[in-house]
């Protein structure tokens, strides 16, 4: 009989494309992955992996069995979800991720509430950009991810995911206190055609949104500085190095020397949770969504 954990290892190899990637996804060592694969090859009596330069690739037999493994593991996950739903208890392990400001603004309150209300649930969380979180939920490495849509640019989602709204996050513009528009009650993005911008890394969803939005207003922005963390961006604004978009979720404390001004027309981020449809009946998923929504009410 095929061993389920060895099939899980093969599935991880097929999804990640490398032994190191599979090890990271399974939270084990690379030697553990290699050992499981050696045992699986002896179990089926066929070679499943072949050398490919410094790495490995799946053989034809390996790809065939990996396809079966994916279907088997999906059915196992569905069975576990149905059993949890029938039992009605929030327990087991739940793997969560959120983009940085949501991790900062929602996770401390939400995860503390889950620990207090459901002691049988073990939560593991990570901070990830939305696109990465969606990809890991889709391939089963995460149970739930907190992601976002900008008001004018939705995040693409693959089929097979369920989503639930958590909150709408208003977004301001952060200016140095000495900026010519710092005393305005509200500003228009078109007012900053001549300013230098502090933005996210190139290729990130929020960076692409910023370019899309500014170019839609006829502005070709000068991106003078890039930083992943919002608080790093705000520190640069405080130093007078430019302006930046400043969502309110997870923003406080705003450093001295920065003025945040609402944008006209209103700029918002829609924050929501996504998970796989085959896990939709898990009480742990529902409990996590409820806790995240409650945390969102406290900060919105």
C-alpha cells in the first residue's frame, strides 16, 4: 500500500520543482525529502527521480504517480474537512499568511483571540505578499491568506478558491510636514506630478497598482526610493525624501515629521481572506475568518 506521507513528499517535489523547495514547503530537511523519495521508489519498484544538472526531475513514472498523489491528497483534505465539520470543533493546525500591514494590523489581535477561544487549534502564521500567499494557498502549502484588492485594480485569483471580505482600508498620502500641500484637508494624486515618490519594489502588486493609477491620471512618476516596509517608506518621507501612499491598516505610529492627508477621490484597499474550496467546511477556517473580521472592526 502506498504511504501517504511519501506521496505528500512527491506532491511537494512536483509542485516546488526541487528538493530544497519541497523541504521548505514541508518544513523538513532536504535529507528527509531524499529519504522519503528513496523509500517511495523502493515501494513502487520504479525510478521516480532522475538527475538534472545539480538538481533532479521527475521521470515519466514520477509524473504519473505525482498526478495521482495530488488527487489523493485533495480527497484526504476534503475528508478531513468533512470530519472536522461533522465534529464541529475548532482544532488541529491552521497555516495562515498576510501581507505586511495586515499581519501587523490584524494578526496580533486575531491570533490572540483564536488562542484564547480555541485552545485545541495550533496556528502558524507568516508574512507574505498577496501574490505569494494566493499561490501557496492554491497549492496547499497554506490554509488561508489575507490579501487585498485596490479599489481600481483587483488581485487575480485562480479557480478553486473561496473569499470572504474582512474590511475596507482607507489610504492617505504621506507628505513631509514642510511640503507645500501638507496643510490641505485633502489632496488629489494629480497634485503630485512634480514630486519624487517612495514606492514598493518593482514587480510587486502594490507597486504595479501605483504606476497604473498615476499613469491613469497622466503622471509618469519619478520613483526615487523603494522599500518593502511601509514604516521604512514613512521614515523616508519624514526625512523629506519624497511622498508615499500610506494605507491606515497597521500604519501607527506615524513618525514625527510626516503629515497624512486623505486623497480625493477616496482611495481604498479591500482586504479579504482566501482559502481552498475543498477546505470550506473546516470550522477552523470559519473561526479564523471571524477573528480576522473582529480584529478589522477594531482598527477600521
